[in-house]
C-alpha cells in the first residue's frame, strides 16, 4: 500500500511514495523519491514524522528506509538534506490501546465497539485476569478471571463472547456480564475459532483438525460436532476467518519458511489460497473481500493484505504481531504478543455477526 506525492519543494529532496502507509513503533517504512542520500561528505539526511525524529536505516539516492520510534504519532514524513526540505507524505502510526497483555490470536469486538483481548499465559499457567475489555476511550477493565490459557475469541449472534482454551480443549461461552459456561469440550488443543453465517462455530485444533460445532437445536439437546478438515499440525495455533461466500480461511504456523493460507469450502474441500508467508497468524477480511493477515512477506513483518486475485503487499509494518480486528470508522486494533495498538487505516471491515 503506497501514498503518492501531494506536494514538493523545488530546492530540496523529493518524496514520491512511502510503503507501507501505516506502521507500529519499531516498524520500517520505505521511502521512494530523489535526492535522498547525502552528497559530498555531508551529514546523513534527517527524517521526521509529525515533527518526531526517526531513525534512518538506509539512505540511497532514490530510496530510504526509516524505522518508527516509540512515541511517534501519525503525521507527514519529511526528509531534510543539506538544508533542503522535502515535501511531506502522510504516514499512519499506531498508538497503544492497552499494554501488559498476552494476546495469541485476534482480539474480538462487540456490538458497542469494545475490544476484548487475552492474557493467555504459558501452557497450564494460571493468571489473575484471563480476558480484558478495552473501551473506546482505551479504559482497560478485567472481564474474565480463572480461565486457563484463553486463546481464540469470537462473538456470536447472541452477543456472547466465545473463548477457546488450548490447555483444556474446551470452548467457553461468556455472558456480557462475564459469567462463564462450557459450550463444547474435546476440541484437542483448541485455538482459533470463527462463526459462519448459519451460527456454526468452527474450531481449529492445533494438532491438525478443524471442528464444526452446530448450534443447539433445542433445550437439553446435544450439539452436533463434525470434523470438516485435517491439515498439517501447527507449532503455535490455528487462526480462522470466513469471507462473505462462506469459505473458511485458515493459517497455522509450521516449521516451514514458506507457509500457506488454506481455504475450506462449505463441502469441506481444502485448497491452497496463498503460499509464501512467514509465520502467518491472525486474519480478517475487509468489506471488499481483501484478506489481512499478521505475517512476514519477503522478510518484512506486519499486516499483509492479500486481494481476491491473490496479490500480496504489506499494509502495516510492525514486529511481534499476532492478529487484528477491524473497528468502526476505518480503524483497526492490532494485537502484538504483549499489547494492543490502534491505527486509522480507512478500511471497513467485514461484518462478523
């Protein structure tokens, strides 16, 4: 994703594009243009975003790479060389929503725009608070306690939060008040979860099985549970997301350096959707059918955008990302291994329920 030139200064270096158009602190962004390298023994160019100095990792005549520091905010990237200033190009910088967490998959968003994220902990580790809620004003509140290794999160059409526990192989149902009940058991190393349009819940077992749990047909009746697909075991977790056509997309990091996203049709037929990612994890669709996944693409870590035509590009640059969820007004919540970040992307996410 790139932003094109929207102004210039004839006496200074010129910026033509930057890519990607958004980044987390620590992420790297490539600048393209002219006059971006020091000449004649002069000092290296200086670069800032929103008046905050940034680290220049690479400087060439037509290309520069910058690294975004902590404390940076969204604003224009400007390069200064030999007293001349470039034009500015807008960069969206993610800001912290909540810290001291331990997400291992996508956050979840309720109908009121509150975001939910886990403190998952190590396998078998008991923690004081298992799930936190983060309000629109970024106020963080404990939501669920005493749930072992919460992993995947998804809201059902009933407004309840569904949570997988990879330690117990159980999916729990959590009321808006935080009351917990058991929804399904025997799910192996239960990780990613997602609802389809018919109210079926799909669960990824890290050992290689995708389960389908049918909705309850009546009070006291058992839910039907099927195995819909078997994939290669994952070294971390499976992550699931549906598109509008009802196709289930699955990632699961393996020991390979050339990893895949799988597509599972309504009939259970499994196909390879995209190959060539590093450690793909949480994924989500926008309203236009583009798929976004936390992964590495050609050595760059961040959020990768894959079009329906299977063209991939980096949408957000950043390290340690494990998942994302689209919010209202074109924003997104990005989950790293220990925090949530908020960034404006001007992307409308696909409705999940």
